[in-house]
């Protein structure tokens, strides 16, 4: 039956279709795309194939450590660096 063939085709596509998108995580372009299309980040596996720039690593680490009590400002600066 035609419907069974179509359903089989769609199921095979769903099981086997893989898409590779390449974006640089640096700058506003990636952030803007992630805001417009949240599934790019929420429903995918993100692999980093190139090393991150040090300033990007620092800013991400600082953001996630900002809500944690790390002691004095001097101690926080040593930990964040």
C-alpha cells in the first residue's frame, strides 16, 4: 500500500538522516542564530573541533562561577584565572 511505503520511507529518514552544521562559537553570529533557532543548541550534540580562544574560555568560566561563593575578590580572581 502507498501509505505504508511512505511511512516506511519517513521512518528510515528519521533514523538515518544526519546534518552537520559548522559555526564559530566566537562573536555575535552564533548567539543570534541560537536565539532565532534554539533547536540548534537544545536538540543537538555540539562538538568543538578547534581550541577555544582564551578570552572565550575565561568569559564562560566567569559566567558559571559568578553565582558560587569563592571567598574574597582576590581568591575569586586566582580561581577564575
